[in-house]
C-alpha cells in the first residue's frame, strides 16, 4: 500500500483526523529509531515526512474525501501530508531552532482545503510534528504543536514583506452571487466604538478623518448593498481607478459630502469608517501591504483584523456589480484564502532547551 500517495488526499471530514492522544500514542514507537542524516535539509525533511506518514497511516487511515478543492494556486503552502493535515520538521543542533513555514501565516484563518461538505481546513488547523534528532542520528523526541500553541508559547511568527492577495474561489463566488451578498457582522469591535444611533455619518467629516465611532456592518449593509447591486464600474479604467470609483459610490451612500478629497489611497480606504473597499473581477484580489492574515495595529483602537472589508463582485465583461461582500478582517480568511504575489516564509525561533525537556517522549502542546 502506497501510504505516501494516500497521504496526499485530504480526509472526508475533520472528525476523521486522529485526535491528539492518538497521534501521541501512534508515534511513540518512533522514539529511539535510527534516522540517518544526509546533510541535505530538503532530503532529510522529506525522509522524515515519509517516515511519519508511513507510520501513522499504517496504524490508522482517515476516510478519504471524494470531492474536495485545494484552494491556493499550485498547492502553495498546503501541507503535503493532507490525510492527517500535518507538517513535519526535523530539529538537530544549535541554541535555537528556526521554524520556517512557507507561503502561509500558520496561525491565520485562511481556507486551504474546501472539503465540499460545509467544512474547510484552515491554515490554523495544521498540526506541526517536530522530530528531535540527536548526534547519534536517533529520534530523541517528537513534539506535536498547533500554530496557536506556538504563538502563545514563543511569540508570533514574523511577517514577510510581500504584497498580500485574497482568492475568492469560483464555488464561493457562485454561492454569494446566488444570494447577491454575503454579510458578516462585526465580531471583535468594542460596543463603545459602534455608532448604533445613526444610519449615516454625522457632521462635516472627511473619509480620511480618524473615527470616534464607526457604523456597524449591518448599518453599512442597509445603506449601501442594495444601491450598489446593478451599478456599473467603468471597465476602461485601471483596477486602481475602478476601486476609487467604487470607493466614491460607497462614501456617497454613507453620507460623506466632500468626495473630491481623500481619494489618494491609504489604508483603509474609508478610514473614517475603518472600511477597506475592493473590486473583484478575477479570482485574485490584491490586498496590498496590509492583510488580516497578519495582525497589525492600524490606530489605537483598530487592527488589520477589525478593519471591515467591502468587496464588490463585478462582471469582468461589463463592470456590473453582481454581488457584495461585507466582512470584518478576522472573518475574511474563514470564507476565502490568503496568498501572496511571490513565495514567502514565516519564521519563529524556538529554544533548543524546549526540545531537551521532552527527551524520550512524544508530547502534544506540552504545558
């Protein structure tokens, strides 16, 4: 039986994945096993992944998904061992181990695999299996960790300096277009920051002014969505100019009067509402420098995860707005997928002394 090929197919459901206790139990017999090092990091990493894959699937094979979609282009950033949704790494010597994760932010809500049953596998769902190999080329310990545990224990992964993008898959786009909109309410904004008393902006304010309070997503939806549907953006304009055209439409519906000012860019577009405005006429949307995949402080009260996104789904042939997405940043990746314009890696240093604590053991998110 070719466990390596079997491992490339995702499970039919998250419930099929081995539990933490099962992973620990099934990997125990690898402790003390010989693991010859070639000195070539990619070869050694591949050999360890094959060893873990063969070992786990010889004990238990999760039921395979019959229908599924791997969302990132060319499977960039998606774990090779999909059946158990595991990434493997080998740890050898040094003062610190530099954990490198390619082409995804490990602890982000970003859809990697759509299981076509209402479930998705997110970047934050991946389990990391790290094998410590000693000087005698023996597997000394195995530590299994989740991305959340790694960040809570050792700090956040470093943010790469590449332009970020978002993919709305054809399937997801069709779902939204059937209903004409997808509205997700604000989740992590303090009630004190929400203006629930007004339907539009009050006073002579500019879209670039710092906000005291912002309209809730539900209010923005009531004011904007129906009026945008059926409107046309000028397809003779550049993507940036169409974005400004959309921004002007949204700002007008929200009650801003001085629309000739403030369209010079900046993040978010309508800063006075902490609202970023995007046009989608192809699967990929450019997010620019800032992305909710990486949490960054934008002002005293808002981060990239609490900024709200309005995305107009347009017909590329005529610019007609057929659908609208309104969603806070921290929910965006649960429905769509973050990618980047070029390969990148997120890194996190882990002290070697951490692995030394668990000599002779297999542990999962140890205290």
